């Protein structure tokens, strides 16, 4: 399940805990739960976002084994961070310099591919309500998109490719116009004066998905 409410101590103590988690990340065979825990702490304690960005830049600068498993775990977490939080302007400039430097030094490497992906993500990220789900972290580690299924009455389910930045209006796969508009067309209701929308439904609630809502946040709630 997605992380629930946590109790925290001082920012200084939590920063130390995060640093220890980063050290552990390098050796983890399954880094996904640890990554999600770090992201959750950053979501709950926004002042630590810049700290983690700086730590990750440090860890991916002159690593002992460039492109090794431990190094790539740091790049993968940096990828997840870039799709979830924006750092402050000074840290963002520092980060962009680091990305440019990495691509210049290792132009055909996995690190350079992550650097390119991160740069593009930073241009789209506006902040998240939820940290990435375990599934989203897995696809981000591979620099891929998620596939979600949209059900509609009287029509087949629609498989939709989404990124961490896709809103209900911007879903690709069904139509450039978005899933809601595509389903209206499939149902022959294009001329209807009614308004149509995507809904999220669980055992406890059913509610419309706002046009600017990130679908990745919806999927995290379902996890």
C-alpha cells in the first residue's frame, strides 16, 4: 500500500535519516520501497527536498563505479524526484549544470539517458499530491510510461499510456484531445449539451477526476 501518515522528529534528524537511507540505497537489491519512503518524507517535509537533490547530485558526481548498480540507483531516485518535486531556483540551476556535465562526459551512457529524461521532466513538473506509486517508480526507473485502463459504459475499455505529468485533459493513447473527449466520441454523444468527465471509483468513494488532476496521483491513491 502507499505510505500512510508518519510521525517525524526535527528536520535535522530527518535529514540525517534520509542521508542514511541514501547510503543504504546504493546496496539495495530492490530499491523501490526505499525510494518511495524517501519521496514520502520529502512530500511531508518540503524543506528537505533541496537537501535530497543536493545529496543526489553529490552521489552522482565522480562515483567510484560510473554506471554501476549503486550509481544507477541514485540516478533512478533523481528521476523520481524530478517527476515529483521542483527544487528551489538556485538548486535547480545547480542540478541543470550537473545534468549537462554528465551528458557531456558520458554521452552514450545510461547516466546521460537519465540526465536527458530528468531535464525534460523538470520542465513539466508542477508538484504532486501523492508520491509515485510502486508501479510508477518501476516504470520511471526504466524511463517508460505507465499503462492504465479506462472503462466506459457500452464501449470497450481503453488502454492509455500516461506519464507522471499527464492530466485528465492530456491523456495520450486514445486521442490527443484526451480520454474524456475520446469516450464522448465513441458513445456518439459529441453533440450532447451535457458535460462528461473521468471518474475514479473505489469501494469507499466515487468522484470525478478534475481536468487538471494528475492521473499518476489517482493511481497512487488506488495502490
